[in-house]
C-alpha cells in the first residue's frame, strides 16, 4: 500500500516532480527560491530540449511603455498602452513577444495552442493590422535560460512547481496576483498529496 500511496503522490497535478518539463508549461517559483532574478516568479517555457531550456517570466510588469523602447515608434503601437515585461536576466536588450492568436501567424514559433512567439516586429505589425480581433500580445525584455540538465536539477531540488500553462494567466490584467494564486494552489495540492501518501502508507502497515 505504501507503493500505491507513492504512485498517488507522483501522479498529482501540482507535484513538481510529476509534471513533464516541456515547452508550454509554467514554472512556479517555490517560496524557498530566493534568487532575486526568480523569486516569486511564474515562467512559461518556450523551449525545452537536450540543448537547454528557455523561458519568459510573465508576472514582472514594468511601467515602461513599449513605444519608448522601440525607436521607430511604429504606427500600429501609437494608440496602444502596452508596457514591457521583464522576461528574464539573459539578453535584456532583446525583445521577445508572445502573441495570442487563433491560427498560426506567419513568421511565428508555436509554444502551445493559440500561443506564439515573435521576434519579427514587421510580422507582428502585419498581424495587428488585420483587425482588433486578430490577436493580443505581450512584449518581454530578456529571457530566462538554463543549460542542459540545470532546470531538471532545480525542479528535483524543489525550487519550482511545474504546472499546466493557460492563456488567461499569461495575458492576465493583474500579473502581480498570478504568483500568489498559483503558489497557494500548488502548495496546497502538494501538501494534500503528501498527506494522502502518508495515509495510504499507514493503512498498508500490518
């Protein structure tokens, strides 16, 4: 019965050791992760392979308008109030853009259903000119990067919860509330899993 309890533990949705690391999942920083680059962050993975991992922090909004960052002040941005997010500590002079669109936009890289990555502003401008319903986007300065095996080790150490990603959270109007909500949910699920495992193990004793 102890083995059965452990199987339940490792099958739990919010167990950081059970959710597969791949592009299109969230990393939710645990309370024990004190690195100022990642403390209280939620990261969406945009690439995970044998060559390493890349992600974008989605809950660190700045007050910097996107029109201030782009030197040519593109026409399709002039009437928008988009601000830049801090995507991570690597390549902070590089702008990456996540787009929510119903179909695969041209010159984009698919992260998950209805979520695409852009680095080509001309292609983004073409998309936005199609109309108000063509998609929404967020711009990120920099990104987070891990060498091969590094993120796996951090997850095994308990630094991150690995959670199913969703579009609504990425484009939340209140990104500052995202980490508290996800960490409470993840921690609660993890605690319940441990209790279930202990209870099942106890019932298995003779």
